[in-house]
């Protein structure tokens, strides 16, 4: 008995509809998979489509995103003294 697996190396797009073949699975299993997919869609919503936006619009959207992230307080000390601090030098 042999089993063949077909793979496709085509890149997938977030916008392209994808089909999952549930043929032959019991109804409760298929419904469970639909529930899982619906849950994943809620947890990971698709990003807004920027189709047709100009460079200036993209920059404005990027700047708005950066501004919405807030300022992180605190600094990173990356000088030699702080990196090797406590190593007996």
C-alpha cells in the first residue's frame, strides 16, 4: 500500500481564499474544525488592506502606528563597563 502526498510551493496570499477539504470526516469533527478556524480569525484579524494608498498615506499610517505605541521608559546600557560588570575586571 502506498500513499502519495502532493505539495504545492506556490506562495499564499492573505487575501486569497483557501479551502480545507473536510470530506470524509465525521460531522462533529468538521464542526469542531470550523469552530477552531473561527476562533483563530478572532485572535488574528486580517490587517487592513492598504491597496491604492500613496507613499504619503503609508507614511502617515506608519507614524500613527508608532505614536500609538507610547514611549518606553528606561534605557539600555550597552557600554563595556555595564556589559562586563561583576566579572572581576
